[in-house]
C-alpha cells in the first residue's frame, strides 16, 4: 500500500523559504548532490540538509542514494499539482482585481 500524498499546505510551506525555492530550481532538470545544492544555494550543509528534508516530506523532490551521496531531483508532477491548485485559487480574485483596475482607469 502506498503512502498518502503530503498535503498541499506542506508543499506551500516548503516553498515559502527562498533557499528551498533555489534548491528546487537547481534540481528541476537534473539530479544534484546535496553538497552541490548547499553550495549553490549559499547554505551550510546542515541547513541544506534540513531544507531538503522538508522538500522531500512535502513531496517536491525525490532523493536517490548513489554510493555515499544523496542525489535530488524535483518531482515535476507534484510541483505541477501545487501550481495548478494555486492557479485555481488565484484565478477569480485576480480577474476581479483586473476588472476593478480597468473600471478605475476608464473613469480617469
């Protein structure tokens, strides 16, 4: 039996930190070692490890062990799921804001 998918709220919280977003971008197209991600994101290895754990728990990245290294890669389907939810959430309010801005512009 497979584990249930992490809550979308966990993924949104994971994306709230700029270091985690930077690491996620770095593993979008290729696997990268945790130490490479720490260096590229300007984080200590300890901090990067904690951030990568949160990204894993949120289902945004997968880790693969290769000898003595952990290699990380984004879970594109999970990222797309979160992006879709956010798009749906913001679509109506943004349409209303646009209409209101256009009304105000025409009155000026």
